C-alpha cells in the first residue's frame, strides 16, 4: 500500500484470551474484528464496522469478557474467520471505490493484531489473507516520530493519535514476509544476539518452511533457520532462528509453548555465536550449490557408497527432475574423498520435491533410501561436521579417577604390524557369532581365544564389519584365500588379511567413528558358545546387563575356565561413577570372544585383588548372592533424545511413581563432558519397566519428545 494514500483503514481485533499488550501470546482465536475508513482529503470518517468471529472453541476467558464485554452467546451465531475476512475485503473495496480512490493504507494501534493473532491463525487454518494484511502502519510508532514530546502513547486513544498525525506522511510502512527465503550464512557474518531464538521440541521431520510457518507474521532473516543435529548427524528437535530485528525476536519469545500440530514448542533466547556455530560455513562448494535461488532442498540418506550421480537421477525418475541435472546433486564426503552415504538434491518447485519424497524408503541397489526435506543451514552443518573431523580419532588422556581393573592386561592386543588378522566386510546385520563360526568352517580351530570382534556403528547397531584374530599370519592368509566372497545368508562377504595394528585403529575409533564419541548400545549381545564347543561348559551365573555397558578399556578377559568348579570365582567389578564415559573418544565395539569362554560367563572380567580376595572366602553360590559389587537386579530402559542439560532429578521427576532410586539412573556423557542425550534407567522389575515405557512414551520431557526402549 502507498504510504501517502489519502485513505486510511483503521483496523482493530480481539481474541478469546489475552488482549492489549499480551494479545496473541496465549494462542487464543480471534473473536472480534473492527474497522473504519478515514478520508484524509475530505476529513471524513466512515461507518464503524464491527463483526463477531466464531472460533473453533467456544470459550472466553474472564479477562476477555471484562475487556470486550462479549459473551459466548454473542459469538455462537457468528461467521467463521474466513467469511468475516471476505466481508472486510468487500466492504473496504466498496467504500474506497465510492470515494473515487484505488489505494488505501491499513493502520493499527499495535502490530500484535496483525503479527501475533491474524497471521498465525490464518496459517494454522490454511487461509489466504488479503494483500492489505502484508503491509500496514503502526499508528503508535508514527505518533512517537511525529510528536516525540507528547507523552506516553499508551494513555492516548487511537482517534487522538490520528488527529495529531493527520497531515503527517508515514515514514515507515511495516511489512510481513510472504514466504521464508533460504540461503547461506558465512562464519564471518556479524549476527546480533538480540535477534536469535532457540526453538525446542520440533517434530524431527520439520523443515525450515515449517518453522517459518510456526513464526508466521514475524520476519525471519534470509537463511535464518538452522536445524540442529545430534552426534549421529540426525535432527534433535531443536532449531536456531534469526529474525530481522530485536522487536520480532521479542514477539517470537511470546510464542513459547505454542503448538505445531499436536506438539507444543519451547522458545528461548539464543546468541549469534550459537547461530553461526550451526549455520555458518566457509565451504565454496556449498555456496555454489546453494547459489540457485528459490530451490527446494531434499536430503537423501543411506545411499550405497558406490552410487553415481546418474544412478541417483535414475532413482528419482523423470517425474522429479533435479535442477541442472548432476549440478543439482551434492554428495557429502569424508575429508579423504570417500562417500558418507548422504547427498542433497535441488528441485525447482514443490511439485518435483513432493514426487521425490514419494521415493522414501525405496530401494537403490540393495539399500533403502531415506528422503526428507532439508535446509540450507543443514547442508552447511552436515558438510562442516564431516569435513572437520579427523581421519583417525585419537584417545584423550584416561580419566583422573582410579580404575582398579586396569591392573590386569588390557582387552585389546598390542598393536603390531604382523598380519595375523582378517577383516570380514559386508556381513548381514543379523549375523551373530554362530553365523561367523559356520562361515569360517574348518578354519574356526585357528581362531585365537577372544579373537572375534564385531564392530558396531554410531547408533549401537551392527555395522557389517568384524575382525578375527588368527593364530598366525599363515592361517590368516589361508582364511582370506578360502573365504573371500563366500556367501553368508544370501550375501557375499569380503575377507581381507590385515594386521593387529590396522584392526586396533578401527576398533578404537578410526574410520568407523567420525562423529567423536558414540554412546554405548542399549544392549550388547551376549552369546554363549555354539553346540560344537559343548566341551567347554559355562557356569550358570550371568553378569547383569549393566555390567556390559562399560567401555572395553575398563575390563580385561580372564584365562579360560576349567570344567572344575573353583570356590574362588572372581566376580565382575565396576566402579559406580557414571562419568567414566567422559573423555573416551572411541567407537564402542561389541566383543565376541571365541570359545572356550563366553562373555556371559561369570569370571570373564577381572576384579581388583581386594574384591577377589573378599569373595574367594565364600562358596560360589553365596558369593554370587552376597557380593555388594554386583549391579542390582532389575529391568533396563534406554531413554533417547534428552535435552543436553538433563539431570538425574529431571529423570526421576519424569518417572515419578515408578519406584526409582537416584542410583538407578545413569546419564551418558560425550567426550566433552556434556549429556549425550541418552540415559539408562534400571527399574525394580520387568513389569514396572514395561508399564513405564507404555505409559510415558508419548509424554514430552520438558517440551521435548524422548524415545523409550525396553532392553529385554
């Protein structure tokens, strides 16, 4: 609208809840719209139009009734918002036309009715607002500019302010963005901390456009939505949003606990430094990829490492043409050039993107591919994550706390260049110890004791890799020759000869751990020896599950047990400090010892001499029952997606009424000493654990959705 129009449309609204300076902060619907036309040229005021609006929920707060004088009876027969807006548009157009004018200026005494009430409600109800609501004049701001010494504008009426600025030419017409513009942000770009907020509790599939829609009515800076990722590169339900100024940021904070669908979103202040850490980048490759304006970005995850651009284009199909063909594909790679399985794709319109999203979880090669909406900030963040990680992780210094079990030899063998190991690659994810032993056939007898190591990925699941220590380089060479590309469960497995040093690099983090510390899996498999090794019986006592979560450096194997029961069985010993997970920058690996000893055998882990001596004086069954160092029995539940500032008290409060003690909660930490977003909770019984998972799975944890899994 022209800022110098001789025709003004003065607009006012009220909601079923808070009004005045808090209008729109409680997410209540509009129940009243009022407008009046003012002809500045003829100095005439038109008819006052007052229309009730019927909300979806017929409920008014006491404050609303007091301030507006309305009751439920007044609005029960009213028209819905879309009908009232049509009446507004027809009425204003007709009156302006009668005055012989073609343009008018929308005036409000507060931007809240437009930014915090009308636009958010219209967005939720998928209503198309008339164009006039995207450009308006705030009378109070103009009054202050015109009459700076007139006193507080709050004590003046809209009519008196209009009389003061009757011949004032409006200097600033406020606008509402029609849509959010994505873009890139440089790490050197200054970002005002007074313009940034953090939104928490977002659905994991939310895009930047979804977040912009949640903040509809407020202007977000170009490329100002940055979705946060967790240590595994997946979205954690948080986003940093940058607005064009502090006024819009303050209005965004008023939307704390407003809803996106069925979930409420928490909104907090954040800093420019936090925003740049997530969204800022220096990659020319990303800048070039995102240089095309108005493109829809889709992220593909789980691509085969051998996938080519042509194969990806063929997978998407002709109904989803990629912008500029292969130029619209960006493959995410490690610093050494190897593919990560992630890629970003540009589409020129929403229709093409929707067609591509229909390919979600369809097969490319032998893998199903995940597709979901992405953002420019996520592209930059994913590239930053992979390109900034070292090729081989290194272990930081050991924790300061004394660890008694380190008095025995370490679990992993000393690094050596002797090629007496083999690496199995491409194993089925369901493969277990029995499958590997069956796969190796007659060569099983040449495996060293405790020589089978299954490698887990960052999510604690089998990665398809395994290392096996053989008795000599000749035996390893023979296995590699005889078993290479032999089939296991309809998949051929690659077998390579390697050294102990190469094996240790991978097991301790190396190329299979690029995101720093990965938390331990919710349950490490414990497999007893196969029937072919029945000559080596396993004592009946079983280690508790919690004992198997400790890092491998904290436990060492004992020599094989004999079939004769000894009264001096040594029990597993673990210090109770949960912070032993800190400063362990390594890839957690599931160790599958080969026969004759199983990891489920009591006595498999060494204990400090003092504990061993105390237990040795008791009979075997009494020691197992009375030892205070064994973890308490119970059922284990894994909790994922926790906020990073979570404490034990928060988790106990969440599970109030389920008979939990403080020592039943174990929060997992990453290598920098912060909460990794996961915790292990030991319940008194399996029944209570299952009930807790069933009853609390859909409850938000301080506004954030968490995942509960019973470890059976």
